[in-house]
C-alpha cells in the first residue's frame, strides 16, 4: 500500500497534477478523470493533450506566483 502511494506521488509530481487539481475542484475521483482523458484522447486523436498542457502551464504558473509572493515574515 505504501509503495502504491509513493508511486502515485511520483506520477503526480511528474505529470503536472492536472487531473488531481480537476478532481479536487470538482470532487470527482482522479482515476475516473484520467480514464475519461484517455478515452477522449483516443476518440479525438490526441487533441485533449493540448488542453492538458495548457492547464499544466497555468497550474505551474499559479504555483510559481504563490511561491514568489511570499515575504520574509511568512516563513
């Protein structure tokens, strides 16, 4: 069980966490979102990958802005 959580953490860290962010916002299982993403990618010949990369860019930008806005007193 611990190995599965560690593997999931590694995958989320390297896969931008887009599906996790969507699942947390909409309160939907992350596995279900990934499954729908894979199905949509096969049915539309990969066009959801572009949407995924755009969302990943904005999530990383948001994290960067939050990290940068910290002041010395927030530590």
